[in-house]
């Protein structure tokens, strides 16, 4: 069973209407490998603006949403609101949400479940800190994070897993292709053992953490790396080269 390569650009809290126009222009100019699914994670305030302008071949994603449909949750947005403006994707559980905003495994799993039930597709992020890696806890940490999600959801069809070691995010320290492959392989085996073989074979596991046009090709050669979640480099013209890493 082949898995279609998937590359997401997470703009994080960056940009403006002008910058969004430039980034979209760059993507439209491409050319982008037609065998790749491309997603851009856009600040909530620009979702509508970007969705109106983006070619329909590019998925536009929110970078977060809450676990219920509506109510007294000041500052939050719900999956049904995202659907209402034509957004079909959301990034959940990013390490910046986990670390800066103290989101727990349980809250993230609840958000993933509600987003899926509301008809969104989800990029679910997991990954260990440097301290955890140095303590030899990488496997246990990612297993705990993915188990929390597994315990809440019953359908993996619309889930992409992003493995993002926290020590590699925004630091310029990319995991080596072997380091990333090792964890992706562990995750795929975990899915085979704890969910089923089909989910293990079909679920995209993408890598994030200082991916650039210089390192993407080597990473893309690894058999369990099905794409990337890109931060900093998604704000630059080189994002096109990362999308085209397999060409
Ligand atoms: O969501 C993307 C990741 O946090 C990676 O960010 P980065 O490419 O700037 O390291």
C-alpha cells in the first residue's frame, strides 16, 4: 500500500495579508510535484483570506481548535466554525501548544477526536524533548502521546502523524535521516501492534524539525518518512523545493 507524500508548511504566528499573498504566489508559481499533498497552516485570523485565494489543490489548515462545538470558551475556535468557512484541516498537538500553552496529552486527544468527528482531517503532532531523548525516553514518550490519541479516536483515515522532536524545532539541528527513520519505524510498528496492520501501512508519518531545501532529499529517502511539517522554511521560496523533495 503506497502512501502519498505529504508536506505541510506551518506558518505559526507569522505573516500578514501581504505576506500571505507572496507565499501563495510562490506556491502557485511552483511548480509543485503533483504527487504530493500540500498543506499550509495559517494563523486563524487569515484563514478565510487565504482559503479564498489558495488554489483548491492546496489544503488550508488551522493551527489549533477547541474540543467542543460552541460555548463559553473565550478566544477559542471550534471545528464547526472552521468547516463553516471551508477549512478541512487542522494541526493539533504541536509542541508549542504542548509546551507554551500547557496542553496535555488528554486535551490534545480530545481535540483530535472532536475535530475528526466534526469532519476535519488532522495533522497530529508528537515528539520528545532533548532531555527526554538524552534520558533514553524517546520511544516511551512518543508511545504515550500516540496512545492518548488512539484511546479517543476510532478512525485513523483522516489522520497524519507529525513526528517533531522538540530539540529540532526552530533550532537548525535536524534529526539525521537515521534518527528520524528510527522513530518513524517505531511509530509504524506501534500502530501495527496497537491499532492494526492497515492503519500502520496507510497512515502518513511526516517529520518536522529544521527541514530545509538542503536536508529534505536525504530525509525523504527513508522508507517510513512520508513527508514533512515545515516551520521556518515554509515562509521562504525554498518551501517549493521541499515539496518537490522526491523529484
Ligand atoms: O511545525 C513545524 C515545526 O515546528 C518545525 O519548525 P521548523 O521547521 O522551523 O524547525
